[in-house]
C-alpha cells in the first residue's frame, strides 16, 4: 500500500466553475421599446444556453440553477432636445 505522501498529485481531478460575462451595446432604441428589447435578448440567450448545453465538452455541465440576469448599468436617455444641443450651431 502506498504512503500518503506518495499519493499527492496522483489521479488528480479538477472541479469548480467558470463564469462568463459580456456586454451588449444598444444604440438609438426608442424608450418605449427598451423592455421589449430586453425581453427579446433574454429569450435569445435562453435559446443559446439550451443549444450550448448540447455542445459542451465531456465532463462539463451547465448549472441547472443558472439564472440570466440583465442589468442596464450604463443606459443613457436622450431626447430630440438633447441631440439638438449636441450639434455645433456655428457650422
């Protein structure tokens, strides 16, 4: 029977998780369509995750408790007045 210190590094296994994060840039979306856009994106990501699960390498599993979160952390709102104010009137 091998000694305990002889077993260090023998038959090692890796376990844990990997978290992916990415940003999607949206531009010039009417405010009344913003929530519709978010809902459409969430549907799209759900479909991607379902397909991706079938393509994962061996020994990789998608967390079944995985929840999609969308945060509008950097959304700015402009109206026509704001856009007009950004035009150089001296041109």
